C-alpha cells in the first residue's frame, strides 16, 4: 500500500460515539514514525495572554508537516499547544528539516520555543504500547485522525523526557541551521473569537486512569451525549454571528509567516491585500454575493462541517458550546468518574472559542481547529496534570 493510501483506506467513523470502539481502528505500520510538536512553556505563555500565539504555532506545525510530506493525506491531531502526526520513515529527513525550520519560526515570529521529535512505531510497541488509527469523518471532503493504543501518549512522554528524549528529539543547533526549512503556506487566522450562544464554551481533556482501557472513554462520551445530545451539534462555529476580524494588526503574523525574508514594503502590500479581501469578503457574504472564487455563505457552511472540535489521541478532547447548567452537570459527572478511579480530567470555561485554520482553497480544501478562549486546552491540561501528579504520590 502506498503511504498516501493508508489513512483513506481506514473504515470511516461517522459518529463520535464510535471513537472508543477499537474495532474501528487500524494498526499503524511498524516502520512509521510518530512526529511530536510541543510548545515549551505554553502554560506560562497563556497566563501572559498569548494563547493566540500558542494556537498559531500548533496549526503552523500541521501546515509545515504536510508540506514537508508533499501534501500526503496522513493522520494528525491538533493539540492546542502543538500537534501529533503519523508518517512514513522514508520522509524522516524532510520532516526533520521542517521541524528545525518551525523552531526558527516559533522563536523569530512568536518569541516561543518549540520541542520536536520522532519515535518509531516499532519502538513504541517494544515498550508495550501501540499506535492504532481511526478516521473520523467531518464531511464528504475532510476526515481527521483518532489515535488509540497508548503509543501517541508514550511518544509524547519520550520526546519530553530530559534524559531519554535526547535519542528522539530534533533540536536546532548551529550545525543544523543549514537544513532548516519550513513552509507554513495555508495557515490562516482571520476570525474574531467566536462567542458562546448557550452561555459557556467548555474545553475538556480526559485520560483513563488505567492505560489501554477504553471503558472510561466510553463512559465519558456517554455522559456527553446524555447531557447535550450529539456533541457535534454543540460546535461553537455553528454560531451564525461569527465574524471575520476587521483589525489591520491581526494579519501581520500571517504575512510574516508567508514572506519571512521579504522587504517591509512587500510585506505591507501583502497585508493590505489581505485586509482588502477580508473587508470585501465580509460585505459580499452579508449580501449573499460571490467574489471571484469566494462564495462566503458556502464557505461558512462547509467551515462549520469541517471544524475539528472533537478529538481523540489517547486523550479525549472537546470544545463545546453549553449552558451554565449543562456545564455544571458535565463537570459533576467527570468528577464522579475521577473519584471512582476511572479517569483523570481537566476542564476550562470561557465565553468564546478561538479558531485557527488551514485554508488551501475556499471550496472544500480547508479545515478549522478550535480551542477554548483564555487558554482552553492548555489550562485544562494544567488541572488534569495536577490530578495525575496527586495519584503518583
């Protein structure tokens, strides 16, 4: 099987309640690699109100990785402050080059540091974990990956480990600068924070207390369905009041990423073009008109379908729009599962969600990643990590 055919050959999971069913997953090839991208010190950055920068780096990791792999359709997951991707080992060198380039971009354009590394699936299996891949369908055009088996979680741990991680990390040095090369074309961040329609944006993370056991995830997903119905119907992007940003400064980072070495006047001109196009897009969308190849109402309809707000990568992740009472009921339910020894969990609430995008065209080749406002996944992880640490004492 060609590498580009692996992900699309996996049987589709069309309802998120099937994400805990391992019979729907497919084992990753043993000689493939799990690529890890992680913003160092993301919690501190978010406490300094830099959550937009953290999310932007996470999405840039995906765009650069896909470009390094020549646009192959491969499994990946956005984590808020990073990303995880499964790839063939034949692309190791090109991925290492992209990782080094991303570290440069993260430092230069965002003032942050990025940790990257690769671990083979065979290595993870030798340590008792596995990498199982599911394919969750967002629309007829887009699917996103689900990962189970504990391998992704172990790969993340190995890359972060101060001693063991040296064998897996890809680190920027004076010697490696020559091979650093990352293309982030497609990254887009043009939307204002999306306000909650029901009262609260709830961001959550859940891990089973016992590794490799899926029943706690089944229980957690059943709780979600019992309280809010199908969580896909609580996608914050379904809010019709969402709006493109009208602020000039919001497009500066996008231009810096697209043309990092260009002269100031060229970058200014590019930013002016984006600003003009966004303003025209807002007007034409409101009037129901088309602008060249841009049909705003069609784009927004497909965008809602192709928003990645429910994820699983050995951790259940969600961003949903709920009422205050629904939020309380869910947190009470997760707390009960925690006290029963089933899960570790972390939640964070806010009044809005942040959307960062990969847009290759305005028809169907775009996907949109959600995180909760005010720190979302990173702040939820802080609470979950405290539970895990307490359990280790």
